């Protein structure tokens, strides 16, 4: 399986990441790991979420296309 963001999702993610005020943003270890992207296939579509180490979460799922 191959999961990827479309152009709108990528744009929304970049905007969110720029605005997101996180205490871990510039200090998250040598290999990063501040963000976790999850792709959950369902019978209707794919749920796409990005979760920051601080707990804030962004839902990038495209429910309009389901």
C-alpha cells in the first residue's frame, strides 16, 4: 500500500505546521519524531491525521469525496 497527501492536504498541513506553536518544534531529538502521520483505510475512504508530540492533532481526511 502507498499512502500520500494530495496538493490540498499538503498545503493544509504546511499552513498548520507554520502556525502551530509547539514547545517541541525546534527540539525533538536527533532524528525528529515530533509528528506522526496516520493513514487509516476504511470502506468509505482514508482517514488521514497528523499528531504532534504535544498532543495537538490535524485531520486531513477528505470527507467531501467519500
